[in-house]
């Protein structure tokens, strides 16, 4: 490989390994984690009241099948410099956690 190709290779590898916005399996509130499957009461106990709540839809995978369900979306942000998290709750349980924007 020629010497001039190395910077391009480094950029390519770095872009493939940097996580993008999307879903997360868990979210850290202080020293504790909330995970998919936790109850909405657990989320309130660990993270407190969300900054905002709204309704929306989320893709949920159950028994190997993905389907779109209506969810309550709880919005959290720990600081102005951190990424927001959207906790999607369906029937009192966390079904997914999305990584939002700054």
C-alpha cells in the first residue's frame, strides 16, 4: 500500500467503528443502569422525572418478529454536553432506548 493511502484507510476504519445515533440496550443514570425490560417505575426511581414526555412509535422485536407499536417516549439528558436518550415505554416496560442528539 502506498504511503498516501494510509490516511484514507485510517479515516475509513475510524468511521466504521464510531457509533452513530440509534438504539442502545441500556442507559446509565448516575451510578445505575436502566435496560430494556425494566418497568417504568424502575426508570422513575433510577433516573427521576424525564425532561419531556410524548407519544410515538417504535419497532419492537419479540419472538424473532419486529413490529411497530405505540409507545410513550421519555426524554432524558444528563448535561448540556451529553447526548439525549429517549426511553420508549410500552405497557409499563422499557422496550427500547434511543440515542438522540445534543
